């Protein structure tokens, strides 16, 4: 029987992405992503919980991250969860959990409008709903809204 390791997150970048390159010259983008959950408790008080995720993006999707994402920018991610175990300089075993975005079932979609969360138009903060699925643009959306569809 097969299994599934799939993560879908929508959140905001906690800082500008850090870009590094493999020996072959392929980009890898690393950044933190904040997701939040809001609810009303039994006493009627609004509560909020923020979770931080470490994200690694590989390949052409990392180029999109490098060129368009900045701190505060909303993004939709599809990837898988990875657990890394390593030993620190004092000999202690450490564990890190990361969201891995790379491969055929991964996706990065930029959300929001120009200037929302990041710098405005053009690279590093531009671009409406841009996307990359391992370097491929998402399929065109045939949906068209009319004035009757807008609630205000």
C-alpha cells in the first residue's frame, strides 16, 4: 500500500528568502513562513495562534521565490514534510523539520496584489498571482468575473 506525504500551507514570509546554490548552479531558497489560526474561546474572546514553518524550495520554483517573494508576502505552497537529524558542535543530536518544495508534486503560488506584504511591482514583490510548479506556470484560469459577481 502506498502512502502520502503532502503539505499545503498558506501564510506570510517571516523574512526575505535566503538563496544559495548547489555546485551545479541550481538555486535553493530558504525562508520562514507564518501561518495563523484564529478562533473565539468560550468566553467570547478572540484568540490567535501563529505557527512558524521552515521552508526549502528547489529548482525553478526557487528562482520564482528569489525574484518575487519578500518579507510579509502571502504565498501558497504544496510540498512534503522532511525531518533532518544532525549533530551540533557539542555532539548533541538535533532534529529539524522542514517543508520541502521540489519535485513533480510541489507548487509555489504568489498570492495577493502588487505591493501587498512586500515591495511593489516588478521582481522582488511584484506580480499578482504568479506561480511555479517545478518551473512550470500554473494552467490558465478560464474564470472571468463580471460586475454582478462582485459583492460590493
